[in-house]
C-alpha cells in the first residue's frame, strides 16, 4: 500500500485562517496581538526560522516585536530583554529562539519568561498544568501533531501510540498530551528511545507511531505494523540537508504518513500563532 499523505501545509493554512479571523475580532475590540522574539547570535538556521515566524505573524495580523543580540552578549543583557518583554503590555507571547550561545544559561533564560507569555508551552508551570490537565499554553509541536491527526479524522482515543524520543520539546510533552483525557487524545501511550532494548519490537505494536528522536531513518518499514499511522517529527540533518527519522520505505506499509517536508514543521509554526492569540484573549 501507499500511505495517505498527512499534509501539514494544508492544515497549517486552515489554522492560520482561523487565527486571522480571531485577530480581526480582537483588533475590533482594540486588542492587537503581539509576539516578542529574541535571537542571540547569527546562526543561519535560527535567523531563517525567526524570519519565517515574522512572516507568519504578518499574514494573520499579529505584530512582531524583535530583539537581536550579538553572540557575545552577557546573560544579564539577555535577562534585561526578557524582563522588558514580560512587562510590555503589547507583547502577549515571547519566543526565545533556541539554541542560544553556550556561555549563556538556557534553562535560567527560559525560566525568566512569564509563564503566561510562554509561547512554546515549555515553562515548568505550563508543563505542570499539562500534567494536571489544566488550561495553559500547549507545546507547539505536540499540539500541532494532535491537530494534524484530528483533521484527517485519525482515531486516537483508546489506540496504542508509540512515541519514539523523550525530548523536552516533543517526546515528553506529546506523551502527556496524548494520554490526557482531551479531545482527539485519550490514547494508550508508550515512550521508547534509542536506548530502549529491542525498540523495533515496541514500535511494531503501535497503531500510531510518532518518531521524534532526531536520528535519520531510525524507523524503517520492517519495524512498523501494516496499516499504522506514522508521523515523522524529528529534524535530523544529513550532509547539511533536512532528513527524517522515518525511512522512505515506511510509506509502503503505513496507512497514513507525514511527508519528509511539509508535515509537522508547518503545524508547529501555526500553533505558535494559536498560542499567541490565545494569550491575547487573556489580557487583563
């Protein structure tokens, strides 16, 4: 079989249209949603990613507030920018583009962001609320995956989802989200990783497999149950080019699969816009 393509670009456009309508409603009430972005250094990939987010904001009517600090900036100067964004009433969400230079304390910088303005949903306060099934900004990539599966009417509730990878940005929060009693979730979730014994045996049990380990071609057709749904969420690079955790031959056994490019990535960016507008609705 050839798996149905889970087109993230298509679903991201739908989310962006929804967000644009909400922005128009907010602007009519005098609320102009704002996203604050902070870039430290001149990493080409990070610079490109921030520029893409600014274009996304412009498309839907969100105002971008940006600060670009040199790579040799002190930690104190970074904290000053974060503090100014926390206090700026025109900024509803804050994005600190990662990674930041190694001489800066990344964890402390993220902790300095007001949890109410945490656009990535990764502040300990918001992750704690996710554990408790309380309302809070959801991590963008996990939320995007859930929305993508829902759009294609892929049943998640009660099914066995295998998440390959335990990283902070995708694997761990995705497992929590999918196991929670929420719409399009409520699954049985198993988390494994590259250190798991007989990972192939675990993956083969999944009705839905999400690969988020960041290892190129980690998941192969021989590991996947025929008819499973497969989502490639890792972003490994091979010879300077974006690759996938999912090998090409998986498409021959999966009933549905994300493309190598245009699957989860666009959904992550779309949910960032969604979190920004949701935060704007909560302005005091």
